């Protein structure tokens, strides 16, 4: 081997040795949710009103919000001052008001700040529930909260630290009962 061939071979091996780590290293894949694009809403609405029907055509849900932003890549929708009416084929429909709400792809609704849940049926034994946070699972028709809650009925007020409830059976479970005040009905 002559000097020119040895020099060319040496330069080739040097170039190969310097570029080989770059070829062998994997390029970091950035998940799409971490990109700035994911934090840009797909669409927004002001004073949004929507009615969802079930397969038979009956009203299932009604939603109103002062402001709504949908983040499709992140899998949730944000609501400002939502008013959510839950019919969901339950015997007692409910209305949920809050300052903020989030709807997730798995049919979970989270309401935060000044949450008030009102029964739209006058014959239920729970008329109003007040708390700072509640999660409504639309798939299994339940409500739950781990925050302080006030449950108001026709003749009583119950205070608790959290509750779970079934929208279908109207069954409530207090997680940490604090106090109940009963006011018997007065007779005329």
C-alpha cells in the first residue's frame, strides 16, 4: 500500500469514526402532546349552547358555557361558567353550575369552584349539593367529590367531607360525615 492510499484510507476511517455515533444515536421523539401545538385550542366558542340526544332521540345532556375551548390533541374541553343539565335516562334530572369545568374523552366531567348541583325534580330527597369540586362520570352515571360538601334536602342540611352518588338510584354515600341539622316540617 502506498502513502496516498494509506492517507485516503486513514481519512475515510477518521470520517467514518466521527460520524458513526451520530448515525447510531436515536433521534429523540417528542410526543405530540408536549409540543406547543397541543396547547393551542382546536376551536373556541363564546356563549356556547349544545344539546346531545341519545339513540332514541331523547335529550341526554344540555350544556351552556360563557366560554369553551377544545384541545383535541390533549383530549379535553375547558368550560368557563358552565351550566350542565344531566338527563341521562335517570328518573331525576340534575343541573350543575360552576365557575370552571373540564370534559375528558373518557366521559368524565370535572367541575371546580362554586359548584352547585340542583335537582330539577321537586320530589327528590336531595335538592341541592354545594361543594368546590365534583366529578361526574357520564359512563356509569355517578358523582363524587373529596372536598367539603353541603347537601340540602326538604327539611335538613348535611355537611360532609366528600360523597359519592348514583344518578340513577339516587343513593348517596358520605365519605366523612361532619354534621346534620334536621328541621321538622311545621304543621298548620
